[in-house]
């Protein structure tokens, strides 16, 4: 039986509500529960999951909607007590922290008059409007929010460029500015390597490897995944490169991107050629054939980190130690690798390497799959297909745990490959959670009379909240092979099946190519330089969990407890915004 409760005009962010629903779903007597705001899109999700009831018809986008499937009506009161406790905790959280909670832009800037950045983590349909408000107030924008149109992104980035500001995003998952981690970021050593990246877990992997290899980061400027698309034109990437060129503490510049469009790639490369500082570039999926005098081209994320440190230090970096491998016996038919990833760029890197070694012809895979052929699979479990009304697998590993157990049931599976991502925003104990699934998978395999290899790499550092060493020890105790990088985890997975990953691009020839005159790096605005020289001063619009991280690393924050205006009516909200 379905039970519906509507709490009018009680806005909460979607991530918090999904985590709350996941927690409540484990209660005895609760068969299914969904807690969402009453937006049209969320009502469609209620319908698609079989939880729609007539009471939802009149729910507004500003109303919290709770639908519970249970045969025990007495459990409803207990569930509502838990929800009310959660709401109370949310409303009182600001008073327990070193920042003010406000409800308007004007009040935010009264509390933090020297603010220089807005961190947006609100529903995508409202994010562009609030980003415009931030830019109009002279603030840089870090847009964690996704589902923002390309047209809005282009308009925002052009506007920011004209104002001497940066728009990092949309869908910008990570950043580091002057040692302050933003959103889903790792805690890395400060140093002299600056990163501009159109890839969240790409930045995380490279910055974490630089830390563990003995280097450090000045800044990691996220651009959002579409920045190098032709209709965006790499606005933030180009401005970010120019900023790092002017930054006195940055000695080496690293560029990370998924495959860019050809014309945009040329723009970026021309900009790098015009730098006075050495650069490293990795365009994921593109295998370099030569380096340039001022640019080292990498094929993998580990290679990117190594090149950067070697340029920064002027010496070679020691190799990682080999991981210990259990001595298992696979059946003749156990020939497949199942790659189950929470990080999209890490999944892309794994698929790229497996395609190369296994000789599989690339094809358009079904949604979420980056490789699916000859029983091999690489799945990006952070894809929209798997995160509708569910937290991202970095936050809640339960979806991936289910996939691990399913992979164990496949008689062709020999190796289960996965990533373990640490840092702010990620689960408090990702290793502890995945070990539960590993142990269940071992039991499933044992019932079938077979063994399985489990291989992972940890994207993180010893300074992360979860701590690299603690997570590594938990995984090793469960007989998981723990490699130091994603490419090494893929290499090990292949070797366990008798395949070899060839060496990549270390000994490539060096070509001399001059920059075009128009590629010269222009002057950078004082507002951008202020963002790089000083700790960020942030108006945090949305997820309150992002605020303490900024404060703990020396930044300033005011928490804007945003709620949709006009009852969530998007058309009316845009009209009101234009009238302000």
C-alpha cells in the first residue's frame, strides 16, 4: 500500500533527500520510499517507479513529497519522526558552524562583503538564473549544478569573460583554489603545478597522483565537461590557462580534457605554445605521436602526473611498488573483465586501454556502457541512467555493490575492476562498503565452484578525510589487489588474463612548433588574479556540506539557504529575475 505525505513549502536539496530516502529504505517494514520535491520532472520519476498517487497532482515544486510503500501503517509515524529530525538538523546546522546562514543575495553580501565566488549546487533549471545574479554582483561562479543548457552555459561564460570573471561549470565536480578543495575534491599538497581540467575525476586522479609522487598543486580549475565543445569554445579553459600563466606560484601547467572538437583543440594547443611555462596536455582517448618543445602530451592520467612532476622538479620520478597479487586459479571460460566505475573519466580511461589491448572494435554501446563486447564490460555508474532519483555512486556505493554481485554470477567473469574515490563529497568509508560486496561476490563465486580476482586503484591521498592508507588496508585485507593508479589497475587486470598493456608515450620524438601571433597570452583581470592569490571567499548556494570544507582550509563562507522563488514556477521566476 502507498502512503503519501506532502510537506508544503519545505525545500531541501535533492542530494540530501536521496540520502535520507536511502537511509529510511533500510528500516524494517519499509518496502520502498521516495522523497523528492514536487517538480514536474520528479513527478515523472514517481510515475516511472510506480510510486505516483493522486495526492501528488497538486504538489508544487516547493513542496516536499514523501511516498512510502508499506503494509505496516504503524511504521509511517516512525518514518515521519526521522524525516522531521532530519529537517530540524538541517535548519539548525548553520548555528553550529563558523558561518552565517542567509536567504537572499543582498544579505549574503552584507555578511561577506569581500566575497569573490559563488558555489552553486541547486537544481539545474534554476542554476543559470542564480549564476547570472552572481556574475552581476562581480562574483566568479563555480557551478556544481548540472542540467544547464548549452545556450545558457555559453551565455554565462561569455558574460563572465567580458567581466573578467570565471564560470567553472556547469557540472563542475571538483576544484582546488589556493589549497581550498571545492565540491568533490581531494586534499593535496600545495606546490607549483597548476591544472585546468574539463574532467572531474580526471583532475582528482592527476592531483592525487601528483601528491603521492611527491609534488603539489597550486590550483585545479574545473571547467565543466562541455567547455571544449565547439559551441562553447573552451572559454573557461583558455581563461584558466592564461590565469595560471600569470600566477607567480605556478611553474607547470596541466590541461586535462575528454576528446575536444578539432578546432577547439587547436585553440587550446596554440594557447599552450604561447606560454612561458612548460605544459602537459592529456586529451583522453587521443594517443600522442610526438611531444612539442613546450608541451608534453600524455596518454594516461598517471603519465600526465609524472610528466608534470618531472617538469616541476627537473628529475625523474620513482616508479610505484608492485601490488601483491593472490594466487588464484581461473576456469578456462573466465576470460572477461568487468569494469564497474563511479568516476566517469576513470571509466573512459579503462575502456580506452581495454579497446587497445583486446582489439575490440569500438561501437556505440548502450547508455552507461563505455565498453560492452566479448563479455568484457566497462560501466560508468555515475551516468544519468544509474543516478535518476539515486545519489551518485561516490556518495552512495549501493548501486555499484549490486553490480559487483551481478558480475560474480556471470560465468565469464574473471576479474572485477573498480575505482575507489576518496575526498570531500565521497562516502565516509568507500572501501568498507565495497568490501561487503566483494565478500558477497566471493560467496557467489564459491557456490559456482570458481574464484575471482578483484582489482582497484585508490584515487585519493593520506590527507583526505577517509585517509588513503586506512582505505588501502581494508581492501588488501579482503584480498583485493590495490594498485596506485587506474592505468595500473587496468594493466594488472589484463595481465591476470594473460594480456599485456604496452608502454605508452615516454620516448616520443619532440617537434618544434611556434605559436601563432594571436595565441599570445593576454593580460588577466585583477578579479581572476585575486581568486588565485588569496583564499576564496564563497557564497555557498545550495549544499551546506560544501561550506565547512572551505572554512577548514582557510577560506571564508556565507551559506545561502536557497529556495526556488515563485513556488518553483520557472517561467515566473525568470520574469522576476529580469525585473530585479
